[in-house]
């Protein structure tokens, strides 16, 4: 997957799973997911599982932090970087 596809997959998953499928909501690439309470520990674990299934990479536990999971942009950057490293 390229960066755009990764971003779209993450955004779609967050909208569907955590925002009740609201396609007209305010979710943008820099929406503060942690501040909104969207990515609590359970939701973050579910998102990591989605990433593992769709992109085929495992996010190292030490990379799961408030810097890498604050918004869609930071998550996309992390996943893209991990995907390139795994290739």
C-alpha cells in the first residue's frame, strides 16, 4: 500500500469503527484523536489490529505513543515508515 491508501484505510476504519460511520463528521488528517478520546487503549489496540491485517505490518509496542497516535497524519507517517522498513 502507498501512503495515500494507508491514510484512506486508517481514516475509513476510524470513521466506521469509532465515529459510527459518520462520513460527514469533522475527522481530518490532523483531528486530535487523543484529545477527542477516540483512541483510548482498546480502540488503539483495535486500530493496530486493523493495520496489521490491511497493511501487513506489526507496529512495535515502543512506537505506540501519544506522538505517533495523536492524529491520522501521525499514524499514517508511522505506518508508512514501518511498511518501507519491512520491504
